[in-house]
């Protein structure tokens, strides 16, 4: 494990509390984080094991007091990426949002970032374990959608419009797009993991036939630039037109 070389908040030495029955030592709580890096198998639709990318030798564990929205306030502890686990320096007792970043040695190049584990409890004299499994070579595109009548311009629900699903096409240049189909009703979803690239994103309302038929023109949502593993680029809410409504 690397020496802990950087901490935004430096904790003092353990305090000594003395009571009637003698002295008891109170130590700050620690967090033991583990990280499992993943890739994705398109054929099976399942995550597969991955190793640290070339040049990605550092895993940084962040602990931000829960409720604080300024990430600059987070404590940072550095470990070898290949170790897969590390125990932080002491933290003042409380709840923390914890996440892991995989970077190069300088921290300048971000290869992947886990989702945050929110409100992780840390107590004095206690080590809290938290684990992360996340994509290191791929990211995600998410979007929400609303439906409108192509003729009426009225807002529609999926059932009334006869829309079974929404297809999202993610295309790099003129290559064949990578397509995901989502049930219409939630009116939001996220793709399977996509290789890191810049995608042109378009969504279209479709019916439930095999193969599905488009029920209106595709709406271009814009570009999604996936730059690091586990990144989720949110395309916001896209309005989809339904013909004949």
C-alpha cells in the first residue's frame, strides 16, 4: 500500500479521555475501501473482470462529510490501484459520502470513477468496510423522454400513444449505431456500458412488433462524450413526436 501522502483534512493525534475508572483511548474511525474493476461482455450482457488500465497505478479513496456539496472538502487517501483495497487515515466520527477514483500517478489523468456510497457511518475506534464494483473501460448515456402528438402537439402517455418502447441509438461518426431499447413507461433509462468515445445520440418512439417499427421521427439529443470509466452522460429530457396523434 502507498503511504498516505495527501489529506484535505488532517486529523490530530488520538485524544485521551480520563474518567473515574481510569483512562480510555479514543481513536478516530477508519474506512477500508475495496474496488473491483469491470469491463463488459456485449454478447452475454454481463460485467467481466478488468485490471487497472495501463498507466493507471493509483486508487484514491474520497470521504466527504454527508451533506457537504463541496468535493474539495473531501479527505483523500491514495493507494496502489492493483491492491484492490486500502484503509484510510482516521476520520472524525460522522456520516460520509465515499467514492473511488482510478488515476495515473500524478492524479492528472482520470481513468474511472465509482458511484458514491452515500451516508457511510464512521464511528470512533471502528473500521467501516465499503466496496465498489464499477466499469473501468466503459461508460453510460442516460436520458428521459416525453411524448407529443405529431399532429396535435399534445403531451401523450405511452399507453394512449401506443408506444411500447423507446430506442436510443448511440453512433460514432458513420459507424453502425449501438442501440438500446427501453420500456416506454418509466420515461427514463440508461444504456448498457458503452466503449469510451464521443457519440451522436438519437431517440425514437417504437411499437412492440418484431422487428419494431418507428412511430415517429428520431429526435437527435446531441453528443455524449464518454471520457472515463463509469461516467454517466445525462442527455436530459428529449421530446419524441408520435405520428397520427
